C-alpha cells in the first residue's frame, strides 16, 4: 500500500516550528523508543493517563516493523499528516537500532513527509550523517542549562557507553555531547530547536546564558516550557513556575533566539493537529502493537513449541517441530505439525523459520534467545514467552487476553538437547 500524495504546501509546513501551520497540518509521533539513557528529576515515564499530554507518555510501544502499518492506518483517518516524528517515550538514541530501522522503513513508504526527532542529545552524534541522509529535517534537543553546577541538580544519572555517571561529571558529559551536536546538525542543513524546561529555583535565572551559548552554536529557535511536577518523580513536590516567571524567562530567551510559543507538550504517541489529537489513534496504536491488526486472512494460525501438544513447554532452540493451531467456531483446532530447519546456519535458520511461519500471527514458546526473537519480530511474528496450557495462550492471542509470562531466568534455560554452541538459538 502506497501512501497518499502530499502537496508541496504540506511538505513545507511543520506545525511545531510554524505557528500558522498548527491549525492545518497534523503530526504523528511514533513510540518506538522505550529506553532512556538519562534520568531527569522531573520525569516519570511509568505513569500514563490517556487524558494526559506530556512528553514521555504513551499507551503502547511499537516495534519498528509495525510503524509503517500504524502510519498507513492513520493515513485513512487524518487527511493532512505532514510530519512524522520520534520523541520517545524514552530517547531515540538510547534505542538507535529500533529508531534507525523505523526511519528507514517509514522513509521508503512516506518519502514526501517531514521527518523530525526529539532527543536529549547524549548519543545523537554518531547518527547525524545517517539521519541527514534519511532527510530528517528538524531535530529538537532538550538543554536545561550550560552550567554543570546547575544542571547536576536536574539529572539523577547519565548512562553512556555502558557506564553510569552522576553529579557534575554526568552533567558535564551530557552538556558536552549536546552542544557538540548543534553545529554538526546545522552543517547538514537540519533545523535545530532547543527545549528548555523552566525549573523554579534551579535554572529559571540561567536562560540568558543558555540561549546565548546555543545561539552561538547555530540553534534556530527555543521553546521555554514550564515544569510539570510529575507524580513519582524527584520534582513531584516542586512548585510550578508562575506566569510571571514564565514571561520573564521567555523574554530573556527572546533576546537571543526566536521563541516557540504554541507548544502542546505532546505525548510520545500524539497523532493529529496540535492540541487536537485523534482519539481513535490510541485504539489503532494498541491494536497494531498487540498484533490485533494483523490481516487474519493471511495470518490465521498460531505456532506452539510443545513436547506433547497440551502445554507450552519447549524452548525454541530445542524444538524439532512446531504445532500449528487455529481458532474455529468450535474452539481451537490443531492444524498440523511443521518441522524446524536443521540447527546451525546462524541467522539464516531463523529467517527460514519465519518463512515457515508466514501464515502465523504468533509463536508461543517457553523460552527463546534474543537473536531469533528479534528476527521473528522483524518478520511480523509476535513471539510470546509463557508456560501453561496451550489453550490459555491461544485465547490470549486470538481474544487479546493477558498471557502469563515466565520469569526471564526460566525463559532462557535450555534443556539437555541444547549444546550451547551458538549455532541453534543464540
């Protein structure tokens, strides 16, 4: 399915960067980046209310292979989508593999849309060349200050190259990477917006220096947003900035950079006009992420790794065959037994398994390695780790009911037939 053609007028309009476009041009945020590499004292991504609009909130997380299908479905409901962005719910570049896969797939399907990213900037630099090649034209970086004595009060920790940093060391590391990215983005012709969270008593008197520094590096505009004291965060008891403080901060910032004044504090799964998100989008998102939106005519079956045909009780790496079931008006019915490809061959074995299961919407196993799980998911097969009756798992898949998952330690416990030679499962 090809995307509908968007006019030149749509291509030139980004509702977050162009105030006039906010009433006529829609945007979609794809929640494909669940992990974050910093912990802000004002952030709690675990809390989610469908009536709440703030960064870091999403109803569901999409796998990269699901993003195109999600956008195709939204295209049927929203006529004027001009912008496709990724803004979390974590940080895009704490999830670089998922984000780059998503961008490549979406760019191929929707080549004439605007692409944008919102990031803390910590791990952005290695990907600037590639995002520019994929025509990402707008990047937002959240920079809450350029003085580590100040910003060390804002960030609980920073994780970089598998090492944890705290205090001023963490603040300095983050700031250095953030600031280094601005001129590199500008060299690629990318528009750079700075988000600055106004935090009373911490950085509200620091905006002049911050705006001056980022302007000198090439930033195009700035968005000064009042703190939202979020439940469960370190700053949940922090008072909100009053209108006088917000006005003062924005006035000082305006001496250096144009202001964005119409920010809607969008969710990571926002879809529609700014401040007028399409309510049906949340249902569509949940259907796509849960696999409900699979074409049932093409994927009517579910495969199961089982010893005897009653329980889900086999690790995928040990299975010599898979049992295939389908739903009928009279209950779940065994269809056939399909034999697994020979062990060995690395990734090719799991690609062959995916081809073997092309008509299956899901695979139920008691355990599976990261690599086969990732390959199967990329091919559109939902992999569910569970133990218990097969009918319980089938009921969960076909009727969208909770499935009891097993502990991670048990999920990767192989039996006597697994030799651990990294050729079968890992």
